[in-house]
């Protein structure tokens, strides 16, 4: 999990959602988390790419 945290920019990792997903899904790949964040952003009506 520590290597995953290093692969995710600190700004993104600081988001509670990301921390929770990493703790729940220890082997969840970084790309999967990025996809989930993109989906969440779309649902919230955000158009800016945070990644």
C-alpha cells in the first residue's frame, strides 16, 4: 500500500475518499482509483480533470 500512496500525487491522496479506498482495498490498483475518481467527478458535474 505504501508504494501505491507514493504513485498518487499528495493532493489526490489527501482526499478522504482515496484514503478510504486504499485502506478498504489494499490491492486496489492506482488506475482503478483514478477511474473511480473520474466517475465520481462526472456524477458531481465536475468537468475539470483533477488527475
